[in-house]
């Protein structure tokens, strides 16, 4: 239940006492404002869903780390805004690295598929110049390396997903592959929105750790 009569000081105190109503009230009071703030920090990088995930991560972090809030150093709103800024900047760095990687991959593919622009070639015994451009196929080794890398990443993701509990796998699939909303997932699973957000946050964290471990093992081979 959202309690509009509680002040921010009340919310902070009740959050420290692990009152779920305080979290629901905090989300209702600040989620919209922080969503737009995070969009500004992302500065056009990513899509609206990236900002939504940052907001979800923020409130999960607030619930887990409210003990780090110190009213003597600033208001609850200021603390929330600073936490939102750090989370958004971290997401922005991830998105920028992903875009850079995608651009590099696209440039490499374009180079391998570039047409041969060398001058006209005389056709043997036919007495005319052929001006047709010859499209070179991708270098077989480079194409194979790209396919192998894609296959390895898919396998790593499959193995990482397999480490999650069945419910978490379902939530990840529905949220990020079927683009279901938090409300839809709460209805389908019988969980609260907060529980859905918490499980998704933990699932993403576990996936990142699993994928990092696979990458580390690959580097040691």
C-alpha cells in the first residue's frame, strides 16, 4: 500500500525496519522522476528499457543497502539521485562498449565483403573487356572464427542460464526475450512487483558472474 502521508524521513526509517510499504511508497513517489533523470544521464545511449532496468536496479539496491544512507550527509532524495547516477553511468559504459564492439564487427564484415575495385579484366579469347565488379567472398578462416565465436557465446549464455533456478530462467526469458512487463510477470507468477524486480536483479547479477567465469576459463585455455 502506498502511504502518501509519510515523509521522506519516515520512509528512510521504515525502510531500515524492512517495511515493504515504505518501498512501495518510495517507488510510487520517485520512480517517474528518477526514470527521466536516468534517461538524461544515459544521454541518448540505449533504449527506454535500459532506463527501466536502471530504475529497477536502483530500488533493489535501496532495499538491500538502505543502512548506508546517512541523513546527516543529505536528504533521501539526494541519496537516491546519486545512486541513480552511478547506476546509469555504469549502464552507459556497458552500452558504449557493446556499441563499439558491434561497430567493429560490422566494419570487419564489410571489409571481407567489399567488392574488388581493380580495373577492367580482359576475358580470355572473347575479344572484349569485362567491367563487371567481382564480389569477393568472406575469408573462410575469418568467417569460421566469427561463427565459432557466436556459437561459443550462445553456448556460454545457455550454460549460464542453466545455473539459474527454473523460476529465474522463466523470468529472464519472459522479460528479455518476450519483453513482458514487470506487471505481467507479477500476474503470471503470483509474485509482487518488488519480488519480480528483485529476482530479475539477482538473476542478471548471477548471469554476469557466470559469463565472466566462462570468459576467464576461456582465457586460461
